[in-house]
C-alpha cells in the first residue's frame, strides 16, 4: 500500500502572541489554496496539537461547517485575536459583571460552546496542567473521559493563565494553562501521531509565537528549545520525519503575553511578515511537500 504524507500542526503557547502563528498559517494556507482552492487547513492537517493560546487556535481551525469546509480560516482567527484579544488575554480585565463570568469564558463559549469533543472528527492533542497533581494533562481525541465536554471548556482548561483567570475544575482535576507543562508540544504530537501512522512520512509543522534574541530564556523557553533540538536530531536519523520549525525573532517583544495593545499586535505582525520574507527558501521546501500532500487528497 502506498504511504500517505501526514501533517502534524503544532502551535506553541504565548497569549496574544498567537497572532504570530496565525499570520504564518494565513500565508501557508494562501499558498496551499493556489494548489487546490478546495483544500483548507481543516482537511490537510491530520493531527492538531497545541498548548495555551495554540489550543484556542487549533480548536477553531479543525472545525468544519455543514458543507465540509473549514469553519474558521487562519485569517478569520487572526481578525478575532485582533478584535477580541483584549477580552481574552488582558490582565486588566477581571469578572465581567454583565455576564457573570470571565471574558475568556464568555468569548470562547460564544464561538465554541455548542461543539462537544465527540463532534470532532480530527486527531488532536492539547496540553493543560493539573495543579492538583503538579503534572501535565493531555486532552486527546482518543480519551473517553470528557467526550461530552464542550470544546470551549478544553480551550479554557489549556489557556487559563494563573493570575489572570482561575483554573478550571473538572472532577479531581484543577486545570490551568498548558504553557507551564509544555510551551512547545511538538514532540508530544509527534509521538502521538506515530501511534496511528507508524509507517507514513510525517510533515511536522511546528510554529512558535516568537522569541527575542536578547532576552535571557526562562525555564519554559529552555524546555521549548530542548524539544526543538530533539526533533531536529530525530529528523536527521529518520527520513520519514520532515520537520519544520517556524519561530520568528521579535525585534520589539512585548513585556507581557497579555499586552493586547494595537501597537504591540502590529509590531508582532510586522516581525512575522519580515520573518516570512527572510525565510522563503524554507517555506518553498515545505510547499513542495505540501503539493504532494494535496495531490494525494484529490
């Protein structure tokens, strides 16, 4: 039997800096649409993986409408982040008296509350952090425990940053932002995908939320880099792993991942556009593989 190319999309955590992977994904999707305008991100990705803000992005991108098309495009999610970012990520907003709930919950419930996990038809792995056991907790499509849980609750469980929003209580779990457990979930996603596609070539598309070359890395960023080095090493030994890591350098990085000012968002987008322009060779290599993937889908 002919092996099929499988695509893993893994998106890092990083609050409002989620506009960085959304800008990159908008560019990638635009190029894929030139190959076949009927193929969108909800169809060419086989496994979605994410932590923190990436869980909100990935959860939205894997949804399809009644016509089988992606319900949300990367460009639409980018507009949502630009318009509602302050509600979702700002430290300065607490309980919303008009809705008796935190704005994060209100926004996510509004857009995704009617969709349960059992309605999803994609492989996925989202990272949260259980404060009770002091360990990572993984939401996956194969776990039966929360099959009837709304997608919005998983998004909240994976992105509720301590000090900004309260953790989500689910049974004996007290779940908070997955960035504490794994800012870069790429290796977790790769190991998960290998369970289902042990012999197929895998295109692992790992997208970061930007990094300053001047700031000293904290323990979370250091762990993120360890994951990157591990996957680079695996890809050199295993020809079936085609690994791409897109991580823009931020010229003027925000002081906080909850800086939702227009100035900061525009700065993040400018740095991402510059990164795309400067890395055309790498993107072209990816697109040559994506062409094979799209042809296999026809």
